[in-house]
């Protein structure tokens, strides 16, 4: 399944899930309230997410004098892709990683850590920066915001229903017919289902950005080599990150041990490398 089609499919599934849960738990009014509240919250996040993310990781604007090669790569790629040159930032950490943010190509920023600048050669760094510009070109921040709005609405709706049950707002007749158990199951499972779909969209966009980056450079092996290095060295020197921004990074930063890949914002590195090169990855 193509990544673009998969994203559209998952967005549709998330929307249908919202409609279904809204009718079951909160009716049309409850669903509308949840959607409006989530939209307002994510509208603010959409317009200020870049500043929030950059400030969270103490990213500093990089000068052309300090990073001439990075500027040259980004400017060359941006011109080739046909987007404005993003602002460039450096994150003061030795853990190798990078991310792009900004609501559209006109307001985009690319941040790289000090660690990634030390670790990668110029060809590999170009692969990483092409991946990040792929996110910008594909308007992934916008897609993430839409997904977050719908997933947030489902979560708020479940909370509304939960408090309704606690304070006796649930219909006793429905409860006697077993509706109470169904509603309780929905309250627990709905936010989990929404989160899993949200994570699946994030993983799909990572594959898409890998493909875009490889296309922009014409050298998929450079990005594949970079991913292998990043995976190895980031485990030795993990980057602590906030779960709300983990999806931004090119490889998933350290968020503690997770029980399953279902809860990962990124696809496995080995699968990403295999997709790029067409052969199984030899991971250390």
C-alpha cells in the first residue's frame, strides 16, 4: 500500500471512528463540542509548534560562517525541490538526531544536533537533510495537525463520557440493557485506537520522507548509511525527548522502554534501510 494512500486511509478510519464514537457516547452535540475544542487546541499548536519545539530543545540559529556545508546542502536541495530555504538551527547535544518543523514551506525550520554534525560525512548529512526537507515538501506538519485534531477529539469525547458516567449522566435504561459495559469499553478503547492510528500515520510519513529524500539526492544509500549510524550511536548516547515531539525527529529519541512496536512513532530502522536499498539491513 502506497504511503500517501495509507495516510489517506488512516485519516478516513480516524474520522469514521470519531463519528461512530461521537454517536455512541456523546451524540452529535458531544461529538461537535469535542471536535471544536480539539480544533482550537491544535490550531494554536499548528501556528506555534515550530517555536515550541525549537525552544524545548534549546535550538540556536546557525550562521552561514559556522555551518557553511549545511547551508550549501540545504540551499541546493531547497532550490531543486522548489521550496524556500528553511531556517537552520543547532541543538546543543552530542546525541545524533535532526528534525524539521513549521506549518508550511514558507515557515519551515530544520534543526540538527551537534552530534549528527560530528558523526556523519557530507554525503550522509545530505541524505538526512533531504529527508527533513521531504517532510517540509510533503506538508507533514499540516497532516500531523489534522490527525492530532481528530485523535484529540476522540480522547476528549471519551473523557466527557467518562465524567458523565461518574456523575450519573448515563441513561440507566441503556445501562440495564448492557449499554453501560459497552460504553465503558468504548471509553477505554477509543483513545487507544485513536493513538494507534495516529502513530501509524506518523510511521507512514517517515517512510514517505525517506522516499522523498532519496529521490531528491538520487542516492538512497547515503540516507541508508546515515540511518544505520544514527541508530547505533543514538543507542550509546540516547537523546531525552518529550513524547509530544518525538515524531519530529529522523530517528525515535529515547522515551523509555516500550512494550511493543505498536507504540512507536517511527518504523524500525532495519525496515527503513531495506526499503531504501532493496536488500535486508545488516544491523549491529
